[in-house]
């Protein structure tokens, strides 16, 4: 049985939750659904006991019916409810948004959203009370469980609404030292299976003023503690919405790139918008050249390497050199350390290495963002501030190939992600001559 979502809930509280669920839904619930983690998260005998308590309290007529071998329950409701301006299509779209974000939200927050949808559905016009939920889903790879951080998220939301400063205990790296900051959050940002609080590091006393020229992004799952203070952040400037001018999360000075993609990755790349100003040049062999804007050198390199040998940077020259150096470090890593374990039987000898995780992957993280997704290491405020890109720290991206591969994996055939490593080990000189063209 799953752990209880609210260990402090009393039997009376559970009975009220069950009554509310039945009251605000114009449908029947199966015993299995009522006991599920998404609803009451209790055993089936407990649900039956709660139903009996509601019937004894004469709160309404709870009807029971059998559908196959499953018992279903519904509460008879008044024939007429107040007319309000709601529509089933709007609620269905809200439910779809909830389903797409399910992997990012703590379980209790998802249940709160579901309860709110149920309450609104109860006031739909007659004939529209069955709004369509459960039609969407999100596939999450490498998700973070935000259940322990629900309190932190609630405090950050309140601080943003009320323009207040938070006292934050934050650990920027795994095993690193926890440090304290006065932080003025301005928005919550969702990016690549993670939640970030975007705001300003401010002065510790008096009127809150930004300590640095640029705002920062703090990974919510790296908060060790977050306390709402009485200090106001109204004088701290707002943060513009995330820019779509160029590709990347770390917004540095944009620069132009030209990347050629083989036919195996061309469709995947061409059908997506990577920056506001982009141009796709098609070639007769099925390959394409993407001309786009990038914000950060590290993010761009990790993104390109994620396509394996299906991608080649044509411009700028400094980016080609950085990729060449990164491939060299990757080769040294694989040549110097021969795998001792047998290949995974499901993937075969050619892809066995893909099932492992690169040692030291945390080294390239930026405010909790995996290498290849977070961009350049941030400077100032102990690594919390954004800094100009176009430079790659030695070894910082060697573990980012697997993380960046998520961007191109859908269109790249099996085995291509690591083909560049096999090629470099087989013909080191030929690979370097090709990159130097």
C-alpha cells in the first residue's frame, strides 16, 4: 500500500474529503479509484467504513451499484444548481494542462488541482457536467520527486505574489556546502523536468536591493530551507519573460551558428523552432543546415553532441574547436578506462555503454541543472549568477552527451549517439582532420 499523503489526517478529515469528492462530482466512483493514491490513498475497507459513516450522518443518499465485479458509489445531488459562467471545454483544457505537468508537481498539489476541477465541474450547466479529464499524459525521463519540496514551492509562490524576500539555505552542488542567501523570487520556471526559482540575490539588511547585475535561477530541489520574511521586494526590478530570441536557458549575448544535420536527424531538427531567427537550408541528400541563434556555448555544444555523428558545426570556428577538444577528452576517457562489466544483454555489445551513468556527472551542473542543459557555470554569488558563454571548462561537458541526447534521440537511429566515440577510437587522425576542415 502506498504511503499516506497526509499522515496527520484524522478519520473525520478523510470522511469530509470523501463527501466533498462525491458532492462536487456528477459521476460515480469505483471503490478502486476512491482508495487510489490520486484520491484518498487509503485501503478499500477504510473507504467502505467512511461511506458507512456518511450514511449514518444522513449527509445524503449515497447510491451503490455493481458494474461487473466492481462496486461504484455516487451521491445524489439536487436537480438545480446555481448558474455560473463555466464551460466543460475550458475545464477539459485545464485538466489537460494538469496532466501534462503531473511529473513536475508534488502529489498533494496534483490532488488539490483535481479537487478544484471537481468543484468547478459541479457548477457546470445542466448537460455539461461531465467534462473530459484523463485524456493526456506526460512521459518523464529522469524526473525529480518534488513531494518533499511542496512547502518550499508554496512559500516561493506566496513570496512572489506578495513581493517579499525569502531567507534561503541553498546547496549548489551534491555534497557541497550549504550557504545562506536573501533571495527575492520573481517567478517559478519549468525547464527540462526541473523547477527553478528565478529572482535576485539581495542585500541582507534594510531595503532589499539587488547585489548583482543579473538575476539568477535556483533549482527548487536544491533548497535546504526557505523562510518567508517580512522584508518587501517591491523595489527589486521585475524579470522579463524568458526570451525566445535564441536557444538556451542561460541567456548570454546571442551568437549565430550553422549546424549541418544528416538525413537521420533532419526531420527532427527541421520541424522544431530553436530560435526566433532561424533558417533551414535543405540539401539534395536529405540533410539540412540549420542557421540559428544560441545564447550559451556550453549548452550549444551539449545539444550538438547529443546528435552524435549526425551533426556537424560549420560556424563559428571557435565552436568547432571547442567540440573537437571535447571529443578528444571523451576519447581519452573511453580509451583509458576499459569497461569491466559485460554488456547489457538487452542492448548488445555496441550499446552496453549507454546503460551506465558517467562518473562525475554532477560536475557540470549549474544551479542544479544537468550538464548540457544548464549552460555555462555561473559566476558571482558562489556560482549563482549567469555569466557570458562561449567557453567550455575542461571536463565539464564530458558527462553531458547522454543528457543532451534527449534533444535528438527521437530522430537518431539506435547506436548513433555513441558512434562518434567509436569512430574516434578507430581512426583518431581521420576524425581530427575532418573536424579541422
